C-alpha cells in the first residue's frame, strides 16, 4: 500500500503501478473507468502511452453502485497483471 497527495501524483502513481504489475505493458488490454472525469482518465491514458507505448482500449463510466459509494472523480485502471 502507498499513499500520494494530489491528482497529478495519483495519476502518475497509477501509471507506475501499471508498469510494475502489467503482464505486457506495451500491448496489454487496458480499460479505464471514471466517475464523470473523462479528461483525467484520458490524461492517465496519455501517461501510459508516453511511458509504455500502451493504448487504452476503452474509457467507460463507473456503474451506479460504485459511483454511489465513490462519488464523482473516481478513476479505476483495469489491465491483465502478472499476479492475481
């Protein structure tokens, strides 16, 4: 577990974890879910593309249940990892 402060730092930390845990960082399947913050989700996609050459397959909204618990501004990164 780790903790970062600020939106930019959190996006960079998510990209760091992707590089550390992704099975195939350059060619893996990537989905990003967001809670009404598409610009931030796309920024994370840009960071992943610049660092690893990865392309985000799909940007989607979080569902109503997750959205009710997290509120607006949530970002979730989904990919195939090395470990379970």
